[in-house]
């Protein structure tokens, strides 16, 4: 029987186990969206994961939706990330960069030169974003023109190329959590009636073309995709998600991507249907009713629900998580007060079993 501690090959990379570090925003980048020495230490500490997926990294200036998040759209950012990938590889780990364009989630005070957040339609999300000036209501995004949609796809391609130059083993495209790619799926954020909205084919077009373009640039074996079918984070609504996600996965399945990563809002039947349609390596961040993914979810590999399982909060607080899972614990408890921003506290100071 296959277990989560067995090796697996993903995108040409031999992984030591099937335990994945899920992408988690930590808001600790330096000015200019640069990864730091502390970033390198943080990820290197967790290199015993079969695969690390980084925090969301903006592919362009206007793709930034939160303060102190890193980018992959400048030469300085590429050089800063190279120190991170070198550190992870030195510890025997494998690491993918998650490319995250936040779309309408953000605020002009986070952006330079009078830029405003963009989206498929001029519909503001409900809620607030944290900024250096305090919480601010989301603004109405500027609707992307067709030429700007094409340019945004090119931004993803350029960032993916930069990721490979920076030493990453691949990239994950963030199509979940109410950010730009999922905004195109959404029936309340995408009101377009042109070829980028309306029908199922229109709603999946942006995601499909981003995936196809990035895979053509860096290789499908270096390209993963994360989805949250029916998810409602960041005020998105999908009135009938199943046809949308089945159509998207059916379109991209022939590409031979490194993996499909599902953040499961709760519909296990849809999860299993997408796994079957995709046919390739399947990573699952399972629905756990608001609790962190824990040791009991390792059984999802054993029963064939997933090929790999991703862990968020538990990996944040336990740098040696695979060893702790194998031993049955104990586990450090994540400190929510230190999730975002700050320095080493709550970032690189969680003890290992030896510590």
C-alpha cells in the first residue's frame, strides 16, 4: 500500500515523500518585493517536505494585493530568490514558486504610480485589506481590456521564466482563493459578455490560456495549477462550479502538467471527479472543517484519494513536519498573531524535535 512517506516523481523531480508544504502568505518581504536571508532560512528549515510551494509571488507590479509580499518581475527579485532556492536545494529539498495575481483584491495605496487593482469586471469585492495606513475597503477594480488580458498572460509567462532563472524547480499558478484567475470563473466578479466571460468556455478561457502559455514557455512538467472549486474566499461566488471546473480540467489535462492542486472547499465528489479527469499527479489540501490539515489526512494517500497531501498551518509551526508525522507527533501549535509581518518570531523560531 502506498503511504505518504513513499517517494514519488513529480515533474521530473524525485520527491522524498508525498507531504507538501502548502503556499502561505507571510508578508515578510523587503522593500521592492525582495526575498530576504530570513526567507531563505524559513524555507530551508522546511526542506524535508517532499515539495515546498512558496507563498504567493506577484507576477507584476499591479498583481500585488498585500503589503510586504515578494515578486518575480524584476532582476533584483530573481537574484534574491536564487538565495532561497540554493538554500533549499542544499538541504535536499524541491521548491515551486506560486505565482499569484490578486486582481481586484488589493488597494491603490499598495501600488505605485497611480495604479489601481484590476479585474475581469468593475465590481468591488466586499471586505477590507490591511495596509500600512490601516484597514481599507476594497475599491472598484479597473476592468481589463482584451489587450490588457493578453498582457497579463504575458506577465505570468515572464514571471515563470524568471522563476526558473531563479532556480525554482517549477511554478504553481494560483487559480484559487478569489484571486484574479478565480475571479474570471466567478459569477459575481466576472460580468463580461465577450469571449472572456458569460459561457463556461468564456469563464475558463483566461485560466486555460495562462496555463497553456506558461507550460509552453517553461515546460508542462514544471507547471502546476491550484484551484478551489466553489470556494468563496475574497467574495467570489460560483453559482454552478462543477461544469466550469470539469471543462477547465478537461482542457488542460492533455498538457501533462506537473500536478493539479485542489484546495477543497468541501465537495469530495467534485474533488474525485476532477482527479479522474486530470489523470496526472494530484495534490490535495483537504476540507477539514476549519481545522488545520493534520496527521489523519495522511490516509488520503493510502486510499488513493490523492497522490500528495498539502499541509498549511501545521507546516508553518513545525519545520520538521514529515518527521513529526512519521513519529505521530508531538506538534507545535501555530501562533496566529505572528502569521503576517514581523521578523523571526513565529517565522523561523519554531523548534524542531531536537530543539
